[in-house]
């Protein structure tokens, strides 16, 4: 591998790690610190997470199921700094959940600002997957 390929691979890995840190931090912040707070991004004008899921027609069990999956995926991304094998499954689960979140925002005709964070987390998760595949293929 020449020096330019090595620089390219290292840069892609740093971008991937930065995205892993951002996605996991944002998700953990939302589910642990903003769970009961109103934000600009809540669907249907809800003032907390349980109300938001109710706007989408989902019950409280779904709140904790989805939340648990998002927290596990976020922790899996953080664990990816230690062991690579958790990155792809965690980013894949996160991407699916964020696609579902965007779908729910569309379902209730939320303004674009409401689903912007989910869209950014979806794109970041997909980019993590792409970069992980690219850097693994160049080993």
C-alpha cells in the first residue's frame, strides 16, 4: 500500500470514528437527558417521548422497545472503538430505526425540521457502514 492509500484509509477511519461518536452521543443524550423534555424536533408538537410515540399511534411499550434498541445500538457503536465487530450491526440497526423515525414524522405530516435529526443520524449511520466496508476491504 502506498502512502496516499494509507492516508486515505486513515482519514476514512477517523471520519468513521467521529461519526460513531456523534451518533452515539446524540442518541444517548436524547434517550437519557431529553426523554421528558419538549424540543423543536418532537413529532406532532409532543412535549415528551411518550407523547411523541402516542402521536404516531404507538404505545408506551414501543417507546421502551425502540429506546432500548437505540441505546443498545449507540453502545454498540461506542464498543466499536474496542472491537470492530460491533460496528456494522449497530450502525445497521441504528439506520433502520432512524428510517422508521423519518417514516413516523412523515406519517403525521411533521415539518421538515422535526425529522432533520433522524435524517442526519440515518445518513451518518449509512456512512459509518460504507466507511467500515471500505476500510475493511482495503486491509
